[in-house]
C-alpha cells in the first residue's frame, strides 16, 4: 500500500541528506502516517483509514462524517 494519506493526500518528498563534511545524497522524507479505525455512527459500521497526524486533527475538528462525505464526493471508496 502506498505511503499516502487518504484525507490530506500527503506523500513522501525528496531532499538531501547532508553529512558533517557537507556531502549531499538523496533521501526521502516520509509522512507521519497512522492506520486508524473509526466507528461511523451514521452508517453503524467501522472504517479503517490511513491518515497523517494532520488528518487526525482535521477529523477531530470537523467530525468524521463530514470528512467521509467529502472523500466520497471526490470519488474515494470507503
């Protein structure tokens, strides 16, 4: 499964690893992803989402059902 947040769309980015002697080599910065299970009360079922910590805060602020409705409107199957 890809390292992509289902809500925010965050994905790995590339950059340079810089050593003490200032030699630069390519590296990847991975997003802070968590696999989280939520109970969707409106549909009386559990859903599992792969989320960044930023997306978990968004769900806490806006509510799970509104976030799921927005995802389904964009065409994501949940």
